C-alpha cells in the first residue's frame, strides 16, 4: 500500500470514529476549528521482508480546559464506536486487507499533554502501522 492511499484511508477512518474536524499534518493558522484532530505519519526504519512500519501520531486539541471531548474522541479512535447502528472499528489492533495492500495497527502510547496555554487541552496517541 502506498503512503498516499494509507493517509487517505486513515483520515477517513478517523473521520468515521470521531465528530471532530480532522487535519492532515497540521492545522491551519487561521479559521481553525476546535476541537480538532491532527494526524501525521513518520517513517520507521524497521523493515521486515516486504513490510514497512510507520509511526502514526494523532493529536487531539480543544480550546477549553475541559478535555472530556478530546479524551472521548481518543477512546473512540482507539476502540471504535457505533453510530446509527453501524459499528466502526477502532484503530487499535485493527487490520485492513485491501487489493492495494494490508496493514496492521496497534497503539504504542497515549497521554494527555500539558499545554503552556491554560485554556488549551491536548491529548496524544501514537500508533505503529505495519504495512505489507
């Protein structure tokens, strides 16, 4: 699976798993919508046969000290959620097998991150995505 297809697929998964605005790589400097999710991929030099591992970092932001919305979004992205009787599978321990390729995803780290601004809430997750 090529990285462009993986980015497109992961963005769609995050959008299905949360009601927050989703940005790839960085949020805009103007007209930013809160709460929001920013995700980005980093390459990992670990190669096994034909597999390539990627690091997926997801940051959840809110412009209030109440972080309950972004923590719930993080839980939903990790574990999944049901909307209108449709089950959306979370990213943690998920696999995808498509004609374009296969990947497995699992969480490596998650935590709230203190922000120097008192009215900004920040929650962070890091996943390992193994792509064949």
